[in-house]
C-alpha cells in the first residue's frame, strides 16, 4: 500500500476529474450515462484503495 498522495499530485487528479466531468456533460445522453458510470467506478476504486489510481 502506498502513502498519502502529495498535494500537487492530488490537485492534478482533481483537475483531471473535473475535465472528465466536463467532457461527460457534453456527450449524448446514453454516452453520458456510461461516462458518469466510469467516473463513479474510478472514484469508488480510489476510495477503496485510500488514494488516487493511475489509469
């Protein structure tokens, strides 16, 4: 298990998440649902592992 995520790296992850949300919001409804489901899965994985994950 890794240690805490450095603040700068954590901010970069938040920026990436924000970009992914913005991109998902521009998609047609069916694709948007899939994109938000993928974001949900990523967030759940991060929470379960106690930090950021690499895609």
